[in-house]
C-alpha cells in the first residue's frame, strides 16, 4: 500500500475498529500525522518559540480530524498481529510504549485471526 492509499484507507475506515491494517498502512498513516502536524504548527506560527502565543487553530483542527482514524488504524494494526485492540491502553505505561512499538513492527500473522 502506498502513501496515498494508506491515508485514504484510514479516512475511509474512520471509526472501523474491526478487521486488519497492514504494516505499511499503519506506518504511512504515522508519516502523514507527522508531516501534517509539522505543517499545522508552521501554519499556526507556533514553531521555534514564536512570540505570537495565540491558540493553535490549525493544530487543533488537524488533531481533531485525525484522532479517531489514528485510534482505529492502531487497533486494526494490533488485530493484524493477533492482539486485542485493548492492548493499546498499555501505552500509558513507560514500558508499554516499547511493547506497542515492537508489535507495530511485527509482520502480520498468516493464521486465522480472532479479530
């Protein structure tokens, strides 16, 4: 899956928490979030300690629009490695972030998936 297909797939499956997401879909989505977030910061003028301390409008809108698709693609990616989406809650612990990163880097499981 290429970059454009991954982004459109994530927006098409806006709140679809069932099924699977490929590794490329997930990591292209992460790249989109990074690039879009940097562009939103630049558009708000709040990058590099700007003197204008206004409310970051573009960053807020970008985050609001991409929060649910990001959560959904993360859950579907966990399903792809045969893990429950509830494992995403482990990100609130320090070690859990590394475990999630490891799972997100794994190859998909070929066997029948429970999810």
